[in-house]
């Protein structure tokens, strides 16, 4: 039911844009107003989330570690698993952000028919996550050709590398295949794995269905239903230069695609997708574990009036002597 609810929401969104842009002809609304509103919500939401996270106090060092901490010079320390300085944290974060190092070592547990708990690596999840995120980045960079004039050489080079197969006309992009395969795997994993299905929320399915809607509509526009690329670029350039012009020859599939992209942008700051920004502000990742080198004191702890043992001994001196209890101070 959770998956069906999320799928129904995406279907309703599809119906709204199809009726609005395809039937009613509200091209200016779905081609101009909705993208502007989505980008505005995205920017405000991301800034709000980042500022909120940045203002959260972190008085102590709480990095996730699984290696030897630096202590004495003759004891080898793990500079990646347990970094003690900024350079070690930078390398660890780079591996985490670019290659999902912690996910690579992810394990899963299964209970065999003989009631034996078995641990095994989950490399397929790591491959699917890596394929999705890198494909999404490549697709995002490729789309810059619609918003920049002249088109940067980096975008042109990226297109040539992404489409090196040259299997058909138009060129088949490897990133299109990978992102669809990765999203279908991630969705199937949530639907088929009983334990994962139990803890999945409608929001988890909605994000996957929304990303699939963006990817599928984009693939359909490129390989099935042709779209006037000149008109699409004219609209995109008008949006970035704040002088939007709505061509009449783009077609409904384009408005469906741009509407789903807009929904994704607007939904992004309020969902789990913000881990893209949150990973850089996570104290379990971005802190050096130098607790043995430096003492960290909570800056907002109130002054506490303590009662030392010497004071306690002085208060009860006569009774302690009478009881025959040895004293530090006679």
C-alpha cells in the first residue's frame, strides 16, 4: 500500500500536467511559472536546511571510526579509518562522496532455514548507488547545453564520452541506460526484500517513482517522441536570462518532463535526498578524531558547584574519626 500510494501521487501529478499543458494549453504556467517556483523553493529550502545544520552545536568529537586512533608515535594509526587531522578527514570525505566507501563495506544479514544468522556483503547496492549518482551527475552536466551559449567544451566532451557506443541515431547515452537500471534495481530491492519493505515509508517510494518519472520521460523524449531541441533551448535560455519565451512547437512530453523535474527540485530540500548537502555537515564524517591530542569542553555547560572529597572529609571529620575510618588529612 505504501508503494501504491506513492505511485498514485506520481500518477496524479502526471494527470495534472497532461490536462493542464496538453489539454488546457497552459504552456506559460508549466513552462515558466512552475520551474521558477520550483527553483526558488529549492534554493530557499537548501539554504534553510544547511544553515540549520551548520548552527547545530557539536561540542565533542563524534566521528565514526573503525581503526586505530593516533596516540603514541610507535603505535601505527589508521589515517583513513580514524583521521586525526584535516588532511585525513579530507581524504576520507573524498572517498565517501565520490566512491561511497562506507557503502562498499555494507553488509546484510539473513536467517537461513536452519535458523542460522549469516552475514554477507551487499555489493549490488553499492554498484547501483554508484551507477545512479554518477549517471545523474553526467545527465545534469549534459543538460547544461540547453542553458549555456556557447556550449562549454567540457559538456561537448562529456557527451562524446557518454555516447561512445554509437549504436543508433540518436546516439545512445550510457548514462540513460545506467540510471534506469539503477533506479529499477533500487525500487525492486525495496519491493522484494521483506525486511526492507517493512521499514520503507511512502516517501521512500515517492522519491524513487519521481526519479523514475524524470528519467523515463527524458528517455522517451530523446528516443521515442521527438522534441524540437531548438525550441527547448530557446525556452531554457529565456528562463536563465529572465526573459522567458514560450514556443508553441515543443509538445506536451516536454512539459511533462520539465514538470516532473520541477517537482523534484521543490521536493528535494524536504526529503532524504538532501543527504547530498548533509554529508558535508555530518559530524560523524567531517571531524578529526583528536580526542587524545586535545581536550574538548562543552561550551554551554553551566557552572556546577562541586563538593570535593576534601570538603566532605572536613564536614564529617569528627564522625569519621570516631568510626575509625582513615583520613587523608589528620
